[in-house]
């Protein structure tokens, strides 16, 4: 069963602001990219094949703590951990490290909670239990990995 996912990418110029650092809004994109890759790593897509009912994963909480700025062409690692798994929601913890050269440096931490919802006709949404095909493949990360 999976409880973490890591991937490395390079900061793009378009992700930086006038000060030359990554704009804060891009951290949410990094978290979402990690979540999507995590789901694919367990054989499931965040945009699931049509099921009855169809499900979606709206965000109900996102937060960040910024430690060091990221800049254009920095190589970064986004580390996702499953912090909580409830019947209808998943909370992830994230750590983003700058990898340029020597020792990795913690650039930011974050947390995001998503709720599983069923999608009805006309766009109506209702919280529902996470499909068993997902919960059977994930678990909460060990406490020692979740500690800050």
C-alpha cells in the first residue's frame, strides 16, 4: 500500500514573479501535480473513468509555510505524504526541497485536504465515501515521516 510519492522538476521562468522568485500560487499547482502522480502510481486517475456515481476531488483546505525562495531553473523535489485518510476525505502533507547542488534545502511545507464527492446531473455535488479501489491501495504515512 502507498503512503508517499516524490518527483523532481525544474522551476520554469513563467512560474516566477517580478522579484524572480516562484509566485506563491504556483505551490498549489505543485501540490496538485504530486497528487495526480500519486493517484497514477496506484493505478487510478484523479479524473476517474465514468463510475456510477462519478466522483470528483474538490479541495477544501490548502495551506503553505514558506521557508526559502525558489527561483527560475531551481531543481525541486515535491514530496507528498498521506497524513489522514477518512471515509470521505484525504489530507496530504507536502515538503518541497530545493536540490541545487549540495544538501537539499527545505523551501516550503504544505497541507491539502480533498473530499470525495459524487457528481450528479446538472453539476450537483455530494460528499461520498472514497471508492474502495482507492482506499485499498493507500494508507496513512508512518508518524515519523509526518513529523515536521
